[in-house]
C-alpha cells in the first residue's frame, strides 16, 4: 500500500484481494459453524441482537478469515462484508479470550508465511527505518490535527484526574516531565518526537533545551513550525545515527510511542545508543505499548494497513536487553487509559469526516474506524498494556522515588 489516502482507488492489498477469485468463492458449509464455535466463549454471536454481535453482510467473511486470519477479517470489514454496532466491545470480548491466537492457528499457511518473514529479515533495519513515517505518519497532517488534542500527542493520555482528552494529554506530558525531574538548563533528547508536543511543553514549562528526532517528514515540518522560537532542534533521522550526528550527551532522554517501531532484534542497538547519549547521572523514560504475552509475529492486518514493520514488545522482550545496560528505576502500567484515549480520537475523527472526505475515500474511513476500535478493544481486554519505564545507569547516585 503506497499511501492510505487514495481518494478513489482502494489500497493495493485490498485491490489484490479483490482480484483473487479464490478469496471470494462461496465458503464451505463448515465455515460459519467453525467461526461460531470459536466465538462461543466470548459471548459474541453471529447476527445477534446485542450491540457487540457481528452482523454478516457477505458470507465471504468466513472464508477470508479462515484463510488469512486477522488480515482477512480486517479486509472483509473494510469492504463492508461484516459490521458491529460496538466494534470496540466486540474486539474486547474476542481478545479477552485470545481468539487472535486461534485465528492464526486456523490460518496456518498465512501465519507460517508471516512467521518466516519475521525470522529471515530484519524488518526494522536502517534501510526500512523511514517506511512507517511514509506510510502512516505522513498520510496527511489534516487527519492528525482533526483527531488529536492541541498538543498533537499521538500516544496514551493519563486519565487519573482528567475528564477530557486535552486534560489527559496535558497530564501525561506533566507526568513525564515530573518523572524525569527536568530542571532549567538540562538537555533533553526526544527519540520519536512526533509533532513536537512534548518538546515544546518541556522547553516552555521547564526551561530545557531539546533535540527531537523523527522519521516522518510531515511531523518534522510541522514540529519545527510549532516549536519556533523555543530552544528546540527538530531533526529528520533514524535513532541509529544519533551518536555520529548529534554532539554531546543529554541529562535526560525520553521516547514516547516510538519503541513499537524498533523491533526485537534491534533492542540491544537501541538501548546502546540511548546509553551512549545519556550522562552518567541521567534519566531515560521509555513510554511504550506492551503486550501481556510474547507473540511470535505482529498482527498481519495492522502490519499491512497501519504500522508497517511494527512489533509490540512483551515485558520479557524489554527486560532481557536492559540487563548490563540500564537499571530499571520504575515500571508504571496504565494501559486501561488507552481505551478512552482511542475512543476520544475516534469521536474527533468521525466528527471531522465531512471535511476530511474531500481528501480520503470511504475505504480509508472504515480502515481508520477498524484501527481505532480494534485498538480500544485490545487495551480493554488487558492484552494491551501501556508502560512508562524509567531507566538509569548504575553510576547514577541516590534513590529514584516513583512519581504518579
């Protein structure tokens, strides 16, 4: 899929699916029964009358799901073959029972292909570093400006005492700065700075100098505009180029919502770069989505349509490369807060759709709806986590006190 925002042409994977007769052939009589049996423990019914029940518009969804697992299920939704009045709750119930694993086992050939792809290639290599920027973050700033809060924070808000998206995102930025104990005159490295929201907040509120890096051209351009007049330096670059491109070290490092694009085999290199860029008495805050279990492959639909080459880490996958590199000072999980964050994004996107549809087609609308609601269900099921991990070198003196 070259771009997500084609106006009249379906995305490439979807077009290919439509061109394959086998994928649109009538399903076998056993297909609906097999899917219904899988759904039994979830209390999600086919053509039921509850808002989380699945409404089948075209029986091709059975064959597509059994053949291609999550990719087939998602593509069938994008094509309008099925629907749910409360899609987020449908996914919460399905993922609470780990039905994604069952679908992968049912679609054995498709799963084996993705498993092999993960094993053979470094899908987050330096050569592929800018792919996610081009195919996700560069789809158009208009989508993100409509969907996000004024700080343009594209990560989980902190809803402990917040009642609106704006308040939750400001609380999250404040929480990060307090955990890092920012002080005027310090240098802060923001790995994956997005549209510059955290960089601007830290510079304005705490008097720090910030270097922010991103792999998205659209993000870099807008971040520079938003941070104009502040001691903030935005750069378009891969994290692996930091040691040779950025002079000096930083008292503080932060990385929010970027680690999901690093890839397990690159974690040692990622943490080595962070260690090299951090002062001996510094602090490093890692904010990342987490998976409650270690999975062999990324979700095929998400990999194809939303975050190419992404990988959500498990706690085990993070902890292993941290050994001998960093001390874990604090590990804070507020994953359930991602549920209201995602639904707030959906409400804003949906309200803005009458204006956005001049630049995006209806397939994009269903794809984006599926992405946000499936993600909300992922966190509601508690399979999805949101971790803020504070790290330091062993050379850092004193005791770190947890901040909430």
